[in-house]
C-alpha cells in the first residue's frame, strides 16, 4: 500500500510531501487499517481550515481525500504525523 501526504499552508506557506510504502513494514496491517480510517474522515474536495493552518491531501493507492486543521480526525492526525515523519 502506498500512502502519500501533502501538507500545504501554514504561516510560511511551505509545501511538504512524503510517501510511505507499507509493503516492507512489519506493522503493515496497522498502517493499512489507519489509512482506511483516515480516508473515511476526508472529503473529495479541499476543505477550508483556519487562517495559517495546514491543509492536507492524503492519497492511498490512488484514492485521494482532503482535510484541514483543526478538523482532523484522530486517524488522520496519526497517519499524517507518521507519514511525514517516516516518509521520504
């Protein structure tokens, strides 16, 4: 499973993108369950968040959803954090 996160916005407006391929992860089932939960809380069109907040695009195996601060679900927050930390 390929999971990609794109973060835009924020005070400086710097875009950041990271991707994780779960095929080589020993905890791949956890990543997959987390990704599916994160997708269910997203919207097909970009959301408006708060001024200087971050907006996110989450793509899992070709399916894309959008979300924004402060309206993230717990699953989205965890997935975004993990992908941005571990992804290249």
